């Protein structure tokens, strides 16, 4: 009898996690659409969204301190490690 309870519990967890994943994907699509709409509104008004102040990151890149630049980028923007690394590498390529 206990084995059936375990199977039922596993099935419930799988079903709940699948539903949660679909909700996350739906929310992600909505956020993307809202971001696009906001960009259109800003363009229409002739405004630009102020980005984070990355002067410290640029200075660290000029000094050749890529790892410190990635750390600083993460502190400033709150980005995850991969996103920060990719963006800092793009910034370094533009400086070259």
C-alpha cells in the first residue's frame, strides 16, 4: 500500500512541476512583449532608457582586469555570471 502512495506522490509532483514550467514560460513571454511595447513607447516619445553606469567596468577593462570587470558588472546590474561574462566580452571587443 505504501508503494502506491509513493507513486501517487511522484505523479503529483511531476504534474505540478510541469504546470509551473508552463506558467513561467507564459510570464516570460508576457514580460518580453511588455518590454517591446515599452521600447516602442520610448522611441515614439524620443526618449532613451537610462542604462546602468558602467564607467567602472570600462575602466577595469582598459586596465586588463577582465575578471574584476565581470564582478563589477554583476554588482552593478545584478546579472548572472554567464550574462555578465558575455556582455563584458562584448564591451572589451568594442574597446579593441
